[in-house]
C-alpha cells in the first residue's frame, strides 16, 4: 500500500504568475535545454495550474573512479552514476509553490524563493519546548552557527534569544496541525524544518497536496508566532529607503578604496550546504566573463569592484554572481577540459558573499546576506526587560557594609582602602545569624577529580547562594 504522505521540501515563489506559461518563463530555460529536460503542463490532472519537469544526466564513470582504481587496483570497483531530478510547480489560490524531487530543486533560481516562508511557518507551528535544530547567522562575525538536538529542547535552554543572531532555519516537533500525514511517531507530534523552504510531510495525491498547502498557508497568514519564538521576526533588515541609500553609498565609496578590513568574506545561507561539496566556483562582476577558480576569492571581487565607476559598484555586486560547481572527473586531459566536467550546484548574487560593518553617526550597521541590519537595534530594550526584574527596589539579601581599613600604597603612604574580599566574606558571615562563609571552599567535579568549582561565597539560612565581588576599588 502506497504512503498517503511523504516528506518533501515546499518552496513559496515570488514574482511568478499563477499560470503554467509564467512558471516555465521563471525557470532557467537554457538549463532545461542543456539537461534535455521533459516539461509537461499537468494542470488538468492536478486540478490547479501546474507544471512538471524531470531530467536525467548519465555519467559513464563516477567522479571517484580514478582515485579508487589507483588506490585499490581493482577495475571492477568502478561504477557509473546518474543524476536525476524532478520539479513540480503549482499555484494554490493564486500563490505559486514548488516541490523538488532529488536534484530537481536546483532548477529553481534562488531569487524566486521566498526566503522567509519556511521559517514563518516554523515559528507559528513548532512547539518552542521541542526545538530539534536551528541555524543562525551571527551579525558582524561572518559566522553561521548550527545545532542539532534530536530529542528536542526548549528555546531558553538553547540560548536562541540573542540580539546578535538572525535565525535562518528552525526545526522541531509541531503543535497540532491538520495535515494529511496526521500524527507522527513521537507523542503524536509531527516534525518540520523551516528555513527558505519548508520540509514537512505532504499529501501524495493532487487533492491532499493542495489541501495541505492551503493548511500551511492559513497558519502562516492567520496564526500569530509562539511568544517564545516571536523574537525571530523582530530582528528584521533595515527598511528605510533613505538609510539603505546612505549605507549603499558608504559601501560604494569603500569598494573604491584599497581594502581596509571592513569588508570580509561571508557565505550565503542558501549556499552553505553546497559549499563543502563544491570544488570550483565562477565569479562574475561587471562586464567581464565569469572567472573560474578553485574557491571564492574576496581579493578578486574587490579588485573587480574597484575599477567600476563610483556609484555603480554596489549595483555591480548585486547583479554579479558566484556559482558553485562540483567536478565530475577526477582526472582531466586536453580532450576533457575542466569546464566540460563541472556540474552546477547553485548560484547567488555576489553581494551575499561579502559582509561589511559601517557606522553612521552613533549607529552601527552590518551588511549580511545582501541586506543591511542595525547592530544593537532593540538591544538595550531587551536587556532592560530581562535585567529589571533581577534588581527590585528592596534588595533580596541584606549584606553588611564593606568596611575600610588602613593600608600602605605603592609609595609607602598610609591610605584607607576596602578590606580584601576574603576578609569581607568572613566578617559578613559573622555579622548575620545562620550565614556560612564558603569562600574558597570548592566542590569537586564527580566526573573529573582534577576539576573543582566555587559554588558561592556566602550561604544564608534560607538557602540563598551569594556571590560577592567588589564593584569598584572603593566598594562599600
């Protein structure tokens, strides 16, 4: 019996009209011709405007063939390989979606994908106490962090609420959702992974697939994010057009000068999974033909941008491209040049391959994944909301005054200075009934005898742990 649902990645497309003709025009027609792809209008069968594409590329020998032959010396170990893929593009209620099968998702140009679709669903449907994995970009550090917790963990335990992090991908167990797949295997909960696309179990018939897409769209449109996950949408790119123009102008001017370290290499989130598999890339900036290299070169990008006229450099980077490739031959000859043995993986705008940090007046901004973000925006508000409850008007612990004693300074003069922290802890324990001084009384790590930790300085009669530290040299 065939399954009623299977896990697929669903993309929501932008700037594509809900007709098979527009869907075909939005795809890379040249790539379809190169692949000798089969294209069919399947609207009648699907019951909605839909286009289906499939392709197969046969290889006489796997890319690793020469290496295993040299190492093992057995020719019968050699294998041929075949790359296949399919893509289903369909319109549901005038919104266009796409589902890739095997390598079919690579037929979708990156600029067509709604970059927030999967994440928008995730923060509304994933249980914030059962997050399984996440990926985040760190502002100002050209870094992508990723964690996987198969059993699931809560948002506070994962430390996701960081003003400097932009969540790009979120996976976890779902609250109740009305989908064809029904309940899963873990406490009746399904799982989903949301980023640029949404990976989730979808119906395997036209009627159930359309029904599931409508249910997902309704959640994205009508359900508010979970309170513990709402912060994901609070960190947004700069929207003020005049501010973006000012930042672009600063970037344009910087691109025209010798490198000063403010522009560094970054990796687009959409290509982060392809980068480890790639063995070559092409960089195209301005009117020059694509430049083939083993790996991305920031120096080359900056050199090309520097010779472009002022005011046009940022546009050249936004229109420029970086395409990743995988070598399909382990050895090349004059009859098998490298350009003929490269398999395209993904392409993105060159702007997404750089990160830059600039200051305007007293504000600091960071260019990340092609968009400007303000560093620290909302930071003080978030900190105040978190810290304020920790400092009530009346202190929860009544500590004695920090006494001063006469000491000799470096010049041999007698001056008044606070007592040492160790002496203060002893005095405090003596001054308060039931308090115990635990300063320098370390607790050993049961898993490693050589490690120990100081739990607290003072232990009160109501079991409060107190850490004591002088605030300034004149602490009282």
